[in-house]
């Protein structure tokens, strides 16, 4: 999997400091990409963005999508993922909570508020990305497809039962209204 951010993108744009375990942060970026971004974009658009990014060929609306929507979303979603696990040290001898000298751990309530705030910001950027995608006719952002990951399929369970009476193609409906 191609990493669409650098660790420095996160530390420069969030309260997370620059002295963070880069391996742990890199894993959080990958988690954010695999669990949220690919779900939001759908498999086909996600793969196009990933391939164009790797080849340094992002142009036009795809470059705008990446720069103005994907990157800000991934920064906040990756920070959210890190805040959930960053305080823990997982090693062969177990899971621990290391405390640096001359510092004290924040309370569970403070940590919970920090995590919740970062989640709200990530969701806000996800919503902006969705609105951008609805305004543009990207052929890779298709509602009905045979992809493993479709952006419109419910993900609350592992089951997806398509009900034609309830299943509305919002992308096609939006396209018809705007024509």
C-alpha cells in the first residue's frame, strides 16, 4: 500500500509533536487510508489516486481532490488513529504506559475530549470531500460497481443486501438534476 502522506504532514498540521515514533505514526496513516479513505472514495477512485500519486501524475480535478480534500482528511484521521494508541507501548513484555520525566499523563476525560475533537475534524473533512465528489463527474467515483469496496455500501455489518426500492443512486440523481 502506498502512503499518501508523510509523517511530517501530520506533525506540522496537528497538535502532535515532531518527536513521535515514526513507525507508529506510519501505521496510523495506513490504517486511516485502509479503513476510512478507501471506503469514502470507493476502490476504483482510491486506486487511481494512489497510482497517480506514486507516479507523481496527479493533475486537474484529481490534484484538487488530493490537495484540498484527501490530504487534510488523512492528516486529521491519522492523528485521530494515533491519539487512540499513541500513549501505549506494546512490546514482548506486554502493554505499558510510559511516562517521561518532568511530565504527567492527562486524565482519561482530557484524552477522550482530545480524541473526540480530532474525530469531529476528520469527519468534517470527510463531509467536505463527499460534497466535492458529488459536484464533480469523476468516472471512477461510481455508485454501482463490482468493486470490493464501494463508497455507498453500508459498513456497519459485514452484510450488504441491496434493496432496489430503497437504494437510490444519489450520484446519478444529482447528475440528472444539474443537467
